C-alpha cells in the first residue's frame, strides 16, 4: 500500500473542493495497516512452518539448522512486535473513526 501516491491523489481532489480529506487519510492508513498485518501474518506462518520442518533434523545435532532456527525465531519475534505496533495504530484509527 503506497500511501504517498494515494495522499497525492487525495490532496489533488481536496484542492478541487472535496471536504473529506482527514477522514479519507485516516481510512487509507487503516487499510494500509490492515494489509501490512495480513502480510506479516503470512510471513509468520511461513517462518513457523520452516521452523517446524527444521526442528526434527536439529535434534540430530545439525548445527547449521540450529542456527537457522534461531534466526527464524528472531525474525518471527520481530514480526510479532511489528504486528502489535500495527494493531495498536489500527485500533487508534478505529477509535477515531467511531467519533
């Protein structure tokens, strides 16, 4: 979701007399956050799947796979943190839209 392009289009409409600018920008942010959350969830599922595939081999002592598992866990943890941030921003937008 490229918000800059959308914002540019909205500002052009606003200059022609459209008065829904703040609401529209909030709505665009909400949609962008929702899409990013979906993408992150898919990545988290893929990382978890790869982790589960590696795990049995790791028990056999394969050091490289253990390192990959650690890397996957770190990536997944970072995505979970981003997800929480995005969800918080999305909830703020939802509260603003309810007003």
